[in-house]
C-alpha cells in the first residue's frame, strides 16, 4: 500500500576513509542515488523528515576509529539517527506511522519493520524532538556523576549536542550551580539566557582554571567532560575534595587532532582531593533509554528543560558540509537537517 512517493532516494556514502582531523568530513563522502527496490515481506519504506548530525560521525569515517560502535563501511551509506514517516508497508507497521531509526543520511530508508520505532508523539512538541543526545547526557549525569541536590557542576562543550542537555539535566536533578564552557561570547550568553546555566566560560578567552576559581570559589563537585585536554586539567585544579568526574568525550582531540584531547593528570592533586574519575560509554540499553524517556517529555512539559537544537534546511545536499560546520563550532545544541520541505 502506498501513501506517498518521493522522486528520488539518495544517500550519503563513504567514498574514502578519513585519514585524520586535518581532512574535512565532506571530502570523504559522496551523494549517490540509492536502489529503489520493491519491498520484501516484513519490510517498510520510510520517507525521512529529519536526520541528526553529531561529532562522532567524523570519527566513524576513519578506517579504525576504535569506538564501541560500527565504523562507516567504505562504499556504503553512513548511519545515524533520523525520524520519518512510513510511506509503504509490507509489514504490521501501518503507512503514516512516524518512526525513528538509525538509517539516517538517506532520503528514504528500507528495512525490516523491527528496525523502526514508532515515536510517542503525544509526549513531544514535534517529531524532530526525538533526535537528541539525552540518553548519553542523562546517563552521564544521573548514573556516572550521580548528580544530586547542592552539587556545583561544570560541563565542558556545554553548547554542543550532549553538553547543552547535560547542563540542563544537572539543574533538573537539583544541582545548586551549573557552569558551562563554550567557544564564543554568543554561545556563553546562550547557555545562561536560554538554557538556564548559572554561568558560562569562554574557553578561548582566558584561563579556564582562573575563570572556574572565580565562578566556583567553593570548588566544583561534578565535572561532565566532553572536551578533555586543557579543560580537564583545569577541572582537576578547580575540583572540590571528593569531586566526581564523568568523562564523556574528547572533542579537543577529535576536532583539533594530535594529543590535544589527552590531558596530563596531576596525580598528586587527584589523590589529595580523592577524585573519582569515570570514563563512560553509553550503549543505549533498554534501562538507559527508559530512564531518559521517563524524564524527557515530562521535563519539557513542565518547562524545566528545552530541547536545544539547530535545524538546517537544504536536504541531503547540505548534510556533509553541516558536519564540517559542526566541528568548526558553527551551530548550537543538537544539529538536525530537514530532509525535505
Ligand atoms: N560517552 C558516550 O557514550 C558518548 C555518546 C555520545 C557522544 N559522545 C561524545 O560527546 C562529545 C560531544 O558530542 P556532540 O555530538 O554533542 O558534539 P558537539 O558538542 O555538538 O561538538 C561540536 C562542538 O565542539 C566544540 N569544539 C570544537 N573544537 C573544540 C575544541 N578544540 N575544544 C573544545 N570544544 C571544541 C564546538 O563548540 P565551541 O564553539 O563551544 O568550541 C562545537 O560546537 C563528543 O566527544 C562525542 O564523541 C560520547
């Protein structure tokens, strides 16, 4: 049964492995016409409305990214989060169902119906709201850092996809003060004015350690790190005794390359302060998905959280350069591409 039909089904394919951060992701991909074959029994065809762009996608283009998720295979479409509508069905999933899935970077996606998850639209203001990095942000804040009432929290990379939710989650969990770092005065203002952070640090403007000492003279009790490098080193110096560090990412190294994401650990200070330093990797287990899902819709409805995001128009054609721009810091929050008008 057919609900609507698009004229093309193009996809973004990995045309060469990315040798390192010095090469823009857009140089490693091409847009190809996908094969539009008839559905097999049990399959559905989905017209994608929005796709998600995240920093790790650039890493997944390398030959051996060493990450706990599959690298992009040469000559095949990239994968990533997307939301769309079932337009043809040879399965129990009816035409018209809004679904989310991991077959992004395509205008249309075809697979077994079990690869697509109906979106609970009653809890969300718009379908694009499912394309968020809240599972990671919530797992890091609630389970790894165990944020609780009264905590003084520092989030690095706070205007990015994960960080912009992590700071808001810390507030919602009762943190007394949340400080975020970002790379421009506009982004710092965004953190405070629109996301409810108590204060922001422009890491390009003065030493982070000194700015933290001014903003949190009592010391930070939690550090949620997406950047690594010198911001991690500053957080060790700014930490209160017993502080918990949740290490989520190393953007400084992922984006600038070299050893910039790899901090030196001042071991004596860490010992004296008895810091707990926990790197973590989110596997989107049913428990982790349920934990975030049970808070997200409610916090949005109660205005305790906003979904920080940037929607870029232009369809699949702009997707590769949007990933370039994300690494360059051009966007705020979770970055989404509208795939058709
Ligand atoms: N542990 C896990 O399970 C897990 C899951 C998902 C993601 N991650 C990781 O979480 C991190 C954030 O991911 P994301 O997708 O939300 O990325 P993102 O924060 O949206 O990344 C883009 C941002 O990185 C910042 N940036 C660029 N160069 C920088 C530098 N040299 N130093 C500091 N910041 C720099 C830019 O912000 P400014 O303009 O502010 O510099 C830019 O907006 C990544 O490391 C990702 O791999 C981990």
